[in-house]
C-alpha cells in the first residue's frame, strides 16, 4: 500500500509541491500535520487512483480549486465548480470598500450583480447580519453553487436568475457590488493561467472586437434607477479600464467618482454615489 508521505513525494515530481500536498490531504482527508508526523499512514487503492487522476488534471493546467471543490475568500471557505469563477484575492478590495460605506447603516439593502459562487453576497451578509442581501446571476448552475455557499454559512440571501437588474423590478439599494465579465473578446490572457477551464461567460462579455466593457456599461447605465439616495455602486474591472469606467460613472450622473488600488497597486475597483 502507498503511504501518504510517499504519495506526496511522487505527486511532487509532476506538479508543484504545495499543490501535491493539498491534493494528498484532500484525497486522504488528512492534515498537513498528519503528513509530517504520520507519513506512513496508508492510502487505499481507490484513494491512490483518485490522487493519480487529480495529479494528471492538475499537471494539465486545471485549477487546484476545481480539483478540491473549494476556495478561500475573506477568511471563509466557498464551494466552487467549473460553473463559477474561482474567487480572486483582489476581489476582497470590494468587500473592504463596501465595509467603509455600510458601517453607518443599521440595516442596509445590498445587491450583488453577477454573483457567481456568491462570495460577495455571502461575505457581506455574514459581516452585516441585519442587511437585506440579494444576488443575481444569469447562470442557473452558478446560482446553485451560490445557494449552497449561502446555506453553508447560514447567510440569508435572496437569489435571482436573470440579466443584471432585470429580475429586480423597481427595487433600490444602499449598495450595488459587481464583479462582471470584463476581459475583452479574444484577449490572449483568456488562454493562460488556467482561465480556459473557467466559465468564459463570466470572464468576457463575448462581444467580438469589443473592449470588454459591455457588461460594465449595462451595470453603470442602470445604477441610478436602482440606488437609494446616497447609495453606492462599486464595480471591479480590468487593470487598464479604470479611466474608462470613471468616465462611464460620470456620464451616468453619479457623484464622488473614484478608483482604488488593489494589493498589486493596480486600480482594480471604481465606484460612485447617487447624491
């Protein structure tokens, strides 16, 4: 029988050592401490086969999060699948900016547009239990994942299937957050870093020859009709889109337009207020 320590060593010959460790822990249902102090613990034949299949997929470029069906966001664990984007650390900036705008509101109304696996909606509900939180996505498969994440964290979120504001009627909110598709059609980055395995409709607006801003235009264009007085729109965008997004926010009649830097010192989020 193969031990967990030997399995880790062998897997590390094909993929990154940390990835190999995490896959062994996932298949064997063990911890890093187990690997260090009980490396002779045996794996079953079935576990060895499962591990080999996962290592092969990882060596082929499939993201680790899809292999272990989990990713961390803002200290919380979220279920992920190929139906949703894998949460990125830079998106946590949206949460930080939201906190600054919600802390004075006793019971804010929040909507997350393009919720994916639900990280923004669920995280904000966990941070603000008194908030009324809604979330929208065009993908039914994504909404299923988001619903499971909400249940996992006991976060009461109302989920709606549809295109941006369409299923929300005349509802208005203190805060609109969105991490929409913003990569331009046929951008070469879509073929790198595991992106071919992620849902393309969540990465790019799919407009041939476009600039990647079609979804952002739709969200900004409808914001004034769905913001309460002094309500905020916060939207994530591409590394080179901040100036264009600010111009769209000004053109929509919003105030206090600004962009904010992520940890890589890239203007990653822009937003504005309805005065």
